C-alpha cells in the first residue's frame, strides 16, 4: 500500500496539474490526498488531469473562496470505498482492500492556523474515529508541530503542541519517524514539520514494514510525503520505439547511419526483419548509454535536489548551490515533458501531438488500451483469482501445455502383420 499526502498550494494551473500527474505516475500510489487545492469544485476532468489512473475515484472538500480545499483519490483496483464522510477540516473514507478484504479508514485533513478552530478539528476527528471503529490512518497538513525540534529555531513548547500530543495519545496513534529530512515545509529561513501520517497499531500490524518518507520538493513549499507498506508485483515492459527520442539532437541522422551499416543477404523480407532486429539492439544500447532512462535521470536529479533541501535546513546555501537548485528544477521540468510525450504515445493515436487540447479523447483511448491489455482476474481451477502471481503462472502453464507434445505409444510398422494375397490372386 502506497499513500501520498501533499499540500500542493493550488491546482488552478494546467501546467502544474500536468507535472503532478507525471509525478503520480512515477510514484504509483494507491491513495493520494492533496491539500490546499484552492478549488471550490473538483470535477472528473480535474481529477483526470491530476492522476492518469484509469480506475480512479475521489472525494473532496471544496475550498472557501481561494483558500483551503482537500481532494482524496484512490485506485479502485487496490481499495473499495464502503462509506464516506466530509467534515469542515477533513475528508474520510472507510475502505476495504480488494486483495484481502481488510477494512480500515483513511482521513485526509488540512488543519487551521488558529488554536480555537484547531480544537474543533480535534473534536471532528475524534467523532470519526469512534464512529467507524476500524483501524485508522490520518494524513495531511496539520499546520501544527508536536515538538520544538520540529521547527527550525524553536526552543519552547506551546499549548497547541501539547493538545496535538494529547490527541495522539488519546486515540493510541503511532507517529513514526520520517525518513528523508527533518521538515515538510520550508520558505527561505523558516522550516517546520507540519505534514505527517498517523495510524493505529492494528493498521501497522496488517501493512507490514510501514515507512514514512519525505519526497523531493518541486512544485510547492511543502514536501510530498509517502507512507508505504508492502509491495506490488509488476510485469516486464516490452521494447517500443519512444517518440521522445526524436527530440534528441541528431537522432534521425544517427538512425540513418545505423541503417546503412547493416549488411544482410537474402530475400527482401528477411533483410528487413534482420535490419529491424539490429536497429532495435542499437536503439536499446544508445538509450542506455547516451539518451538515458528519463525516469531514472529524473530520480537522480530529485535525489540531488533532496540533498540540497536537507542541507538548506541546517545551513544557508551559497550562491552556486542556490543556482544549482534552480537548474535542477528546470531540468526536472524538461524531463517531465519528455515523459508526457512518452505517455501520449501509449494512446497509439498518431494524430495526437504534445500540446494537443483533446485530453478527453486522449485519456479515453489510453484507458481503453489499458483495459484491453490488462488481466485483473482469471478463473483458476474453478475459482476467480486476482493474485497476479497465480495468474502469471496459470497463463504460462497453459501455453506450455498448448505448444508441447504429449508422449504417446506409437506402433512400429515392422511389428504389424497384415493379411496378404498370393501372387496368383495378384495376377
């Protein structure tokens, strides 16, 4: 199970939504909670522009004017929504896992800044926890820290901090350490850990190896945070020509040179097949050694950006490091656009170009391809199974049996005696 929580500081800009969509595609979450959407209404079009998952469902709390707002999204292949609740400060769902039918609840929240309204939020959450009485997980921007060490330069505790800790203790929630950095929000010389996940011990027992990790900051002054437990089995990706390669300098000339260097003999169809096979090998080698894996490249840049962000929390960055921060974010945006070209290619519609506005049609075709290519469940020995490992083994065994020959006893002609006619009768 992978859950993302992120205060995105607004979803009004189409370019920002595009980058969030590409980030979510790379992170592959099961549940996503975005705070401070600054949108009063969240339509299907907005959701599709944020998360390209074809099985997405959502629940939201609209903003008050241009402030606040929460959207909670989930992949229906991972969880099924049983009940929902929308409060003044939170959105909540009681989920049932598709795989093991385990029931639990998640609450995404955006905390207020005033102490009076924050107490109202604690009351709202307490009512939710007692209402459903299932293992619980809360995630979001609480807008409050627990300890002075969670704010840069802070030395004393406040009443609001004590009330936060009292809420956690009252409901027996776990607040595990965060990997990847000290703070979840930073702005010049200020930094604090105001975003986090909290969950009940029963949930931690079910989702083994729960870990909370801070991801790289790129579009907001808040860091996205990831709560992860368990893993998914995913299949191998076949080779395909990537349209984004055409953006590389001198790529077409390089392909022409490769093609002219292939010397094969035989009939035309044989030569064409051999040339295509050789070109595929050269493209794969070039992609690995020169062009590079865009996703991996972007991950390396994220890691560098994360290192600078961590260093900035403890000491001021010099001018060269600040310039590097800007360059890293610019390069990540370029790689994000390359990923978008690759993503559009998955629709297999040749007239679509990067920058096309027909997003509804694009998503409809891409989602249709996914449905046709995916096997979510299969009847195995009379039982419907959604276990991907069992499905893969069953399909493999089916085709092995289909293309293998059973050993059978065959008669030998020399041991068979048939009735014969005499020579006189033959004449």
